[in-house]
C-alpha cells in the first residue's frame, strides 16, 4: 500500500509540475528531490520508477541549478542502473532517457558517458519497435559530449546498425539526431 501511495503521489506531482514553473520551483525549495531519490532507491515497481524519473525531469527543467543539484546526486547512477535492470520495460527506459537528457549537458555531473552510451544502445537494440525508447535514445546520444571513446563507439558497425534501424523505423523522430551523431563523428546516414 505504501508503494501504491508513493506512486500515486509521484504521478500527481509529475503531472502538476509538467507545465507549472512556479510549482516546480516551490517543490525544489521544499527538498522534494531527496524524497524522490529515497523512493527511487527503495522501489522496484516499474511504474513508480518511471514516474520518479518523469518528476525529476520536470524539476530539472525548472532551472540549471536544479539540474546541477540532481546531476551531482546519486540519481545519475540509479538511472544508469535502471536502464540496465529494466531494459525490457520500455516505459521505464524512455522515462530514464528523457530524464537523463536534462542533466547530460551539465558540467561536473557523475555521468560516465561511454558506459551510458553503451547502455542506451543496448536498450535501443532490445526495444527496436518502441518509438519513445528509439526517439529519446537517439536524442540522448546526440547530446553526449564528443570524446574519442564515444567516437570509436559511434563508428562501430554494431552501433551503426542500431542507429540506422532507428532512423529507418522512425525517420521523423530519429533521423536528424542520428545524422548529428554521425556528422560529429565524420559520416552521415544516407
């Protein structure tokens, strides 16, 4: 029952903060982030996890300082673990990708970009027909900073196959992001 109550509360807060900046700021001031992190650490319910990442995404959109606060917390490591553990549940994967997009560009975050890219690609491979996983995964990968390790990964044949498949399956949502990834790494999708 406590898990159901937590999920209902998180869903309500996520909905309320989706478009209300003032409410987002009030919630950050009230330290809601630590409460959400506690729920993330203790929950194994897929719908609760997805709702928590949705709420954190909304809160991070309130300000860069909020995104920095979240980016410096345990949430990043929890998110990366969630992608791996729940890779077969598209709603959790997509919510996690969407959340990570709000913190991926923040300096000094705890993201390990190569490990994250590998997990994103694995989840995309496991969910080839899920539009949210493919779209959010492509856009998350496109926002990762350039590095030699990522360049090598993005130029691998297995990565190219995953990204080209996403571009073909969901061209309106994925192709531009994938073209950006390939262009940064010196080749384009035809």
